């Protein structure tokens, strides 16, 4: 098992990777969210030291850099950094950054500080704990119930760590022997089944692990089933969610799952589109380097069983021939396929089916300048329906 005491000694490839994701996403997110004209508060809920001992920036410095750039345009952008153990290091590493505030102590104890924020704020939560111990789902429900102007989440969820701890508690010992499975950072073990239920939002994980223990399903299937259920629970907090499996090889269990949640469909589209392009760019850059630092697989979900984009486009439309907006179809596809495709590619897939399986009602039907029939895939009021009733 990874040692948490050495976590900040040097920044490991997969930490570099997740921080890059955060760094990339904050650019379009901040630019878009500031157009709401409302203030923005970013919470780094498990912040760490700010910098790694080898000088690499951690998430707090990355966030603080974005805040510094953003306040040139809009002064009401603030960062709050919650850290239980390293708040002194964090203070020193953030001392030159404006609009940054350190909240020493546990996330659970600082929840009241999040809840006391003005509802008029846009709120972004970055949740990057060592393990899963502090991820009581009820905390997120409380934040949701505060009804902030907008609420978004980026969270690293160690699903295999959860299952391993579940096996230990249910006394299904000796199952997690494989190095690939046990190589996870984790803080002290969670010690009650009730706490695990609170994290998972139910007891369903126990049944899944029983099936794993009895040999009915393997660990990969158990992890998928667990995430399938957990996803439903997260959806009670965030209407629109995506989870991205972070794997080194497709045969491995995900090292962790990156969960994105938003209460706005535009947030979901923005995230999936940007992440698709940036992820590919990142991998291409790494491949061109000598001595590849890391090679996380691109999460192409079409490689999995049960993922057929054309079938899923058809399935997202009413069999009665009723219409659904283009945006809604894309949002539904993203919730299943995540960042497998860019927004343009999702639209292209739909357009390919236009003359065979689908109607696209474009409004206006003619282009404003040339008065020719519109063929673009801009949203406006476009509606999609099936050509034949099925
Ligand atoms: C994975 S590290 C965060 C790394 C950070 N995102 C970065 O990029 O540098 C998790 C951090 O959470 C802190 N921590 C552990 N339990 C916590 C809790 N209950 N509340 C707040 N912080 C906690 C640990 O001390 C550690 O610094």
C-alpha cells in the first residue's frame, strides 16, 4: 500500500496527471462562470502542502495561480484551502497569492464554512483525499441543499480502495493480494460498516462484495457494479455527472475514478469537450518525450461491452417519433460515454445518422445570410427525432 507519509516527498506521475486535469479544466470553467456576473469561490477540500518537497506545484498553488489571473478581470474570485495536517506549509506556500484563505482542520469540521457562504456564489469543489474515509455522501447533500448559484465538483474517488476496505470489514480476507489492486494510497483504515454505508450512500456494496467473495463475479465486475450504483447516488446531488476511469492498462482496475458533477448541462458539455481534447494532447506530448513519464490510457469507453454510440443515440429518442433537443441527446451521451468524444464528434455522430435514421429540425431552417437550408449542428432550437417509429 502506498505510504501517505511520503506523499509530498516527490510528485508521482499520477498526481501530476490529476493536477493537470484540474489545471486545464479551470481555464474554460473560470472564464465561463465569470460570465454569470456572480462571485466564484473555489474550495480545495483536501489541499495538502501547496507544493511538493521536490518543488512541483500541488493543487493549491495551481488554483491560486488561476485566481491571481482571474482577479485581473473580476475581483470576486476567492480560494479556500482546507487541510488537516499541513496547514502551516500551506500557509507559507500560498503567502504571496491574493484572495487565498487557509482553513486548518478536517473537511468534515470545515463544512460549516462552506455552508455559511452566500448563496449568490458560484461554488467549485476540488476533492482529492488520500482514501475514501472522509467522503460521507451526506456532506455533499448538505452543500447541494444550500442552493448556490452554481455548484460543480471534481473528485478523485478511490473505488478499489473502497472495495478493499469493504472486504476487510466483511472479513473477506486474502482477496486483495494482487499488487495492481493493493497499490493505493490510503490513510488510516475506516473501521465500521456503517461509515462505509454513509460513504456509498447505501448498503448495496456489501451484496456486490458477497458476490465477489463467492466467485460469482470478478473484481473488475464488482468495481463496475459498485460504480454503477454509486453513480446513481452522486446523481442525487449533481444532476449531470461523468466519471472517468483512470487506468494505466485497460486490463487493470482503475487506479481511481475522476468524478465530475454539475447542476448545469453546459458545465457537463464544457468539461467533457475540454477534457477530451486536453487528455489527447497530454498523451501525445508524453509520447513525444524521451523516457515517458506516464502513459495513462485514454478512457475510450467504446471499447467496453454494451457501448454502441449509434444504438445509444437511437435509444435516447422516443420510439413514438417525439422530439428531443440536440443538447439533451448530447448530454445523455456524455453521461454514458464521458470524454470518449469531443462535443464536435458527438454532433458528427448524430449528423451521420441524419438521412438514414434521424430527422433534425433546425430552427431557423434557412441560413440567415445565404438563405440555403441549414445543415449546421449548432444548438439553438434544434430538435431530433427518429425517422421511423420503432
Ligand atoms: C492526496 S492529498 C492532496 C494533494 C493535493 N490535492 C495536491 O495536489 O497537492 C490529501 C490531503 O488531505 C489531507 N487530509 C487528510 N484527511 C483530511 C481531512 N479529513 N480533511 C482535510 N484534509 C485532510 C492530508 O493531510 C493530505 O494533505
